[in-house]
């Protein structure tokens, strides 16, 4: 093989020992993690098309006059006014008053970041809002950004009772397609009306929509072949993150979040569990380490209705050094919280398993032993967060996982505690992340059943949104589009080519990461290969005599710093390499390649 510089490249020796099974690979390995970073949930997975629906945010001017800052004044005639009010509310601590004054006043909402509410001609939408008081006419609908054309509208019937909150449902069918429409609420005539907790979504077309999910995002999860879902992250450390604020009844409760002052309980823990059940995959979810015991026990009993494996994590990253939590006293306090919650929850629902969120510190074994000694026998897994910034970082993280497992076994050779990776972290979503994810999976397979799953985060990211450095979405979206980043495709390739048995394999080149698996009877072998450098790597594969290559798929880019932007969502996608690899057995530069071999059928 001639390299890019015109130099003859020596073949890299790779050996596979199909008969030497070294681990059983869990089917749950291919997980994804979600938390409300960069509006991954509220504004993303949540089917809600409005943003700031509870009017919790003050006006832009800081006075009472005007709309809440996520809304804007769309129309005002003949003295019509609107006021942000904190003297009356339905769900949170504020509402919006519309006072037409005999004229007209209207407010409008354009969704997350003002990007627009996507509407499609003939596609039904439905929603509701809560009102107090009455005006001669209250109208809701959809229009273009200038308010010049109305796509759909309906009058809401206000009953004779002025005092008391009433839920007003509506439905309509837009007569045009517009990715950047706006939703309006228009009051006219005499009187005054308070508005709170507005909701607008596409009419559900399948079970995911009925759960309150964006159906196109749920479809993207299915495309990736996800086998495990994780819900949690730093959002679980917010004071308002409590089960009572996420009732799962279809109503929306605002609360103060971690990353954002206003968070929504409209899509919370309960909806997430229902999503996993609909996808028929196991899941893990965080509850606050300070959760009310009675609420936690009631939730544990509620979870008996589900037939998927459920894993409850107590807190999230408890012991972060940058929060100055890395002290023995903090870890002891966390242990006490675990011991307060887990026994009564397990008694209420013995089918649940539990996960420690004590922040794993490879460099602080003395702190780790405090957490281990206090939770051994209580929790089933320890969540270890790893770095997948690069292939080198991923390989180091795989070694860290092995050391962590070794420490658990050294502290108690009879322990049943195992590991889970609920966060593969980086600060980018470039193609290099795809290679790092594939490299981490190669090391993760070696832990076999001692590792529950490995979940890249964050599963979702709005296009061009990076509020806090976590610029690492697998699935990107705009209000009307969804597409996979390169490492979302790497995840799909790994999951689609799962085999149950890891077999011994070696590679003589440190820039190439290989991992070999086979099915139970050995008729099919899969070789996962990562080429971490910018030159092709010809392979000399030994140990597969009697097998033939039936499929080769690669995910490659000449530049590892590229991603899949909205203007070119298919720039880096899997391509078929079967014929080319059969001819020269060469890995492309900066690539993750999956090679599938089978024994010919004997007749």
C-alpha cells in the first residue's frame, strides 16, 4: 500500500483468536445519556413547542408592564396592555395579564431562542393554557413572524366564572408550512384575563408523541440502536429537582434548575421511564440525594408497573472537586444519604437496582474507599465518568475503568458491586469524538458483565447552542430537523454489529485500536478497528482462516475536526467499504471500520 507521502506502508499485523473467549459483552453496552444541558430536554426532547410557557421570566425592562421575556408584544391597539404579574399564578410564581382596554392586545412566542414554531400544512396541532378572568374575546393561533398571515386560529370559550383558574384546550390545523412561525394569544374588547402554563405540540402520530416526546428525536434514538437510556446529570443537583415537581400527569410544573433559572417538570423522570419502556430498553435515572423519603418510596412502588430493568442513581457526581466537595466528610455525608434512601426504596420495590453517584477519583483512593465501605451491599453499580476527548483519552479511560474495578475487588473480594459509565464526556462533537467513542467501547468490552453500559453525553443538542462548554451532542436538532453527528453514527455501527462474545485480539500498531467479537457458535466474527491517524493503515489479519468477509463499513473523514452541520448533515456518515477492503485490507485515515466475517454455510 502506498501512503499519502508516496511511501510504501507496511501492513499492520492483527491477530484474532476466535476460540479464546475473554468476556461476555452486555447488550446494554450501547447507551446514551440525557440531561438538561443546552436545553437538551426542555426545548429538545420535550414535545412542547413553546418556551417560557409558565411566564416565570421577568420582562426585558424589569418592570411590570410588558410580556415575560420569552414572549413578545405582537399587537396592541386602542389602549391594550399586558403585564407580568406575580400576584396570581397557576403553576409557578408568575403569570401574564392581558388587558385589552376595549381594544386589542396580543403576545407571541417563537419557541427556544426565538427560532420559530415549525408548522406544516395539514398537520394537526393541539394545546392548552390556563386562564383567570375573562375578556370579550380570547383567540389563539399560529401566524408568520410578521403577523401578516394567520395559518390557524381558534376562539377560546370563557365561561361566566371570573375567579379561579380554568384549563382551556384547543386544536387546529395550519393551512401552510412555515419552520419559523409564531404562536399568539390575542385578547380583545372589555375585561382582563391572566394566562399561565401554555402548551403547544404536534398532534401525536405514535406512542412516543403520546408520551410527550418529539417523535423525530425518538426516531433518531431508534436509528442509533440505543440499548440503554440514562437520565440525570447535574440537573439532579438543583434544589427544585424533586419528584413532586415532576408529577407525570401531563401538567407542567416550573422549578428552579441548575443550568438555567427556569426549568420545566413537564418532561421529567416519569416521562423518561415511560420513554424507555416504550423503546423496550433498560434505563437509569437520577433522583436527588436529598429527595424526600416518602416521595422516593411512593415512586419506587409506582415503578412496579414497568417490566424493564430499572436502575435508580442516588444523586449525581457527588464529591466534585471544583465544588470543593472532595473531602472525607462530604463522602461520609453522601453515604448517609444513600443509606437513608436505598433500604426503604428496595423494600418497596425489590426489583430495583441502585447506582452510586459518588464522584470517582482515580487519584484519591482514600476517598473512594469511604464511599465503597459505606455503600457496599447497598448499591449494585458505581457510576464512573470518563474522558473521550480523543482516542488517547479514551484508551486511558478504559484503563481507569479496569483500575476502578480492581480496587472494588481488592477492598472486598466478595463484593457484587459493578461499574457503569453514565457519562462519556468531552467538550466537542467533532469526528474525533466518533473515533474516541469507538476506542472506549473496545476497552469497555473487556470488562464484560462487570460493566452495565457506556453512555455518551449529551444525547441531544440544539444546533448552534453551547451555553456552558458541553458542546457534545450526538443528535443535533432544529425546530423542524434532526440529524446524527459522526459519533452518533459510530454508536449506530457498534450497536448494529453487536456480538455476544469478546475474543482475544492483538494489534502491533498503537495508532490502531482493535476489538474482536463473535456470536455464540462462532459462525460470525466482527472486527472493530479504529485508525486514529491521518494515513491509511493496511492490515495483515491472521486467525480468520475459514471465514470470509461479508461486509465492511467505515466512518471516515480526512479531517477529524469536522462535524455534521445543519447545512451538510450527511457530511460524515457510514459508507460501504466491502469491495475496497477485500482488495487491499486497508483502513482509511481517521476512521472507525467494522468488518463482518462469516463461515460459509455447508450444504
